[in-house]
């Protein structure tokens, strides 16, 4: 089926896999921003974290078409 990947015989939606990767990258980027004290320039940290996740998810989803994961 289009839009699904089989891992060990279990079909998983590609967006789920991209979402998990985006979450991991967001956690790493959030820790990097916290270590460099860039969060002190932001007004509301949770909103910045959600925006980072959405941006990273969108970029990964856009890039998934290049690798043939999306139709």
C-alpha cells in the first residue's frame, strides 16, 4: 500500500515514523538551545518547542518525497 512501510511484518504509516524522528530531533535541538541559553530570548518556551516540532516535521515530510517514501 502507498504510504506505509513494513517493519518486521508490521505495517506502519510513514507519517508515524517521520513524527517519531521529528520528536527525537526536536528533543536534541531543544537541549542544544537550553545549553546555549538561547531560550532566554524567547517569550514562551513551550510554544517554541511546539513550533520547532511542527517545522521539523514539515521539513522531514517534504524531504520524504525525495527518498520515495511519499507518493
